[in-house]
């Protein structure tokens, strides 16, 4: 009987434990129940619009333009125009304008770019191509405006290297050497080449920053030691520093490599006359 009473006591205790609610158990049960309620009550915005499908002809056009196979680009453009996924898009007019630019048909290129601007005014590639068109037609003031608009966008154009080089050269021609230096430095940081460092060196020389000019020209020379203008500016820097032997060696390499810039060659001759050295034939 004692065992039965003990068993009954255990049963009562277990019954009380099962009936009396536990705060820990309730809270643990309530937490997962609240989570879906919060999610359901949260109002989500409309889903982002799906990107338009890219036709196979547009991909083909990109490839053909990269490999400069212009004889096939027009065929792909014709298919893109009648494709259900294609049509006269901004990219279509851009590709067509590029073919006209390469053929030097500038009037048709301008027509295509105007249509591209109307479709997508904020496309950096459109403004880059407009800048190239103006640059090739020697409308440098308009080219500068187009290039400056191109670099102001958050996204880069596909050919930023040429944008930097041409914009920097325009700044140098307009004697805006500080702007030229900054643009060429930006180009050298993103895609360094002999021409980008030559631009930095030229701008620094015009600003009379001879140490920086020599450093930049040395970088350019390391990337391509067959550029005559690099050697010419190195000769100018060495003459400014009174280093006769290095100036004459640099001048000799510039002439040997066929310096074609007549204005730069004339400047070399004038500085040589001023300092009294620099030409080994003296």
C-alpha cells in the first residue's frame, strides 16, 4: 500500500507539471509563431522589372565589333532589326554608328547617335561615341563637353581608355595642364600604358614639375622604349636640369626613332639653343 501511495504521489506531481504552464515552454512556442506573422504583415514593394532578353544577334554584333569584322556586322544588324527580341534599340544605333565612324562616314554616324540619345540619354557609351565623332571631325570644344559628360556617369563607357587619352590631349592643347594631369593619372591608375604616362609626364613638364615629369616618363619608357615623344620629353627634362650627357642621349634616341611631332622637335631645337647643349652634333 505504501508503494501505491508513493505511486499516486508521483502521478499527482507529474499531472501538476503537465497542467501548470511553463513560461519557458510558452515563450519558446510563441517565438516561432510570431515570425511568420511579421513576415506576412510586412508589405513588400513591387518586384523589380525583368531585364529584356538579349538576342543572339546582339551578342554576335558585340563579338564582331570586338574582332573588327565589319563586313559581317551589317548582316547581324539587319537580323537584329527584324528579330522579335531585337529592334531599333540604343545598342543597335550605337553599333551602327561605330561602323560608320570606322568608315569615316561621319554624317550617318551622327544620325545614328542622335537616335541613340533619344532612346537612352543617360547611356555613357552614347556620349563617348559622340565625343569620338566630334574629335575625329576636329570639333574639340564639343568633344570635350561630351567626354566630360561621359566621365561624370557612375558607370564607365566601354572604351574609357580612349576617352581619357583624347580628353587629356584636348586639355593639353588648351593649356589646362592641371586637368590634363589629373585625367592622365586617372587613366594610368585604371589602365596604365605608355601613352597615359606620357600624358602625365607632358602635363608635369608644362607645370614645371620636373621630378614628377621624369618619374612619369620613366614609367612610360618602361612600358614602351620605342616611343620617340617619350625620349623627346626626357631630353627636355634633362636639359632643364643641366644634365648634358643624358639630354644628348635622349635626343639621339628621339631622332633615331623618327620624332614626327614637328612642334615638339622645334621646341627641342629652341631649348638646345638656349642652354647651349643637348644636340650631339653641336
